C-alpha cells in the first residue's frame, strides 16, 4: 500500500486583500457560460487555488444569458497579466484581460 499524498500548498497569486474593487481596476475574464452552475464551479476552483474572484456576472446577448467568470480585480494591468499563466494552469485557458468600468 502506498501512503496518501501530502496536500499541495498553493501560494495565492492575488488574495482577496490584494483585490481592488474600484473603477479602473483590471481583471481576467476566465470564461463565459450558459450554465450558472458551470460558472460557479470554475469560480470555486479558482478560489480554492488561491485566486481572488468575483461572483459570476451576467450578460444578456440576444435571448441568451451568459455567466462570466472574472479573476481579480487587481490594482493594475501588469498584475492582471501576471495572473494569466496561473489561470491557464488551473482552468486550461489564459482568459482575456478586461478593464473594470
């Protein structure tokens, strides 16, 4: 029998304390889903890995509602860009850089 694997410690890239929920901040849109459940699952996965996230945002496109998953916000563009490789490792996509309004 093999011993159970040791837990992996994850160092947060952007913590909730680092996040800046102000106009003009930057973030990364990680995904856009028709399913709210899928968006919430990705949000949870990012949070569990130590990435600050916001609750999924809704966007209406025609008759379809999309649930968008964002990481951040961050203080500046460079900090948001630095998140992208980490997000790729967690979610399988780098996401898209977005500026908060």
